């Protein structure tokens, strides 16, 4: 299981535990309760990845989860840039019409098309966007997440070709859980808007660590004799 997948599945567990702890605030019939249920349902299914790896049959499961994780991070990139661009528009920045709009379709290709458009348009506004709090390397990170998501789609397609039935349920649960987590990041802060302690606890429980590969250190040069 790669680090990106490990981070996402770990967040499913901590978010599920948060929902269980404060279940009285998110009844089963409420929107929040329903989203926590989806996250909780994914926990045992994603746990099968460990067993799959032990048995040496992890490629299809890992491909599914890598795609879900990649989609989660790419969507999060676009959301952050879109929100920052909206703030720039409110500040009167020119040239933003039709740019940095979230995709209307929920499909993978629509997400990739939007991401490439963001990647093309962002450099012209990078200084202003960074000034609003985006990471200084946000354009580079976006490009990396586009590449990772495309690779995950290809890997998942190759792996599930022979095991489509076995992985379909896992993909569905993992995708629904990732979407539910996005929705909960709106619901929970609204429910606890006057409770900073619970807001801080939720921020920790819902955080998905974004793995950035660290380049290998170059071997030290041998001193000339």
C-alpha cells in the first residue's frame, strides 16, 4: 500500500471514530450521520488491503485505492485554488472570468480536464494566489497530482481487468467514503461553529496527510586525491 493510500485510509478510521464519539450530534437520519456511516462502512473494506498484500494478491485492491486517493487529492487541489481565485475576483482582480471553475461533472476525465486548465491558467496569477495562502509550490504540486491520478487510473484499469467483480465493491465504498469526507468537512464545522474544542478535534480527525515524495540524497562526491 503506498503512502498516499495509507494516509487516506487512516483518515477514514479517525473520522469514523470522531463520528462514533459524537454520534448524538449526528443522528443516523441526518445528513451528517449518513456521511459518517459511509466513512465507517469503508473502514473494514479498505482493511482488506492488508490481507491482500500478505497473500500477494494486492494489485487490484491497491490500484482501486490509489485511484480514490489520487482523486481526493486532485479534487482538493482544485477546490483550494478555486476558492482562492474567487477571493481574488472579489478583490477586483481582472482576467479571472471563466477560469478556475470546479468541474460540473463528477467524472474522472472532467476532473483531469479542469486540472489541466487550472495548471495552464495558474502561473499568471500565482503571486496573488500565493498571497492568499496557497503553497508556494502549488502549481508544481498540482502537476504532480495530475500525473499521479493519471497513473493510478491506468494502473487500476490494468489490475482490475481480470478482477473487476472482486474490486468493484471496494472501489464503490472507498469512493463514497472520500466524497462523504468532503461533505463532512462542510457539515461538521457548521454544527460546531461555536465550539472551538470540537472544531480542533475534527480538524485533526479529518486531516489527510498529503505525501510528497522526498528526493533521494545524492551521494557525496569523492574528494579528489
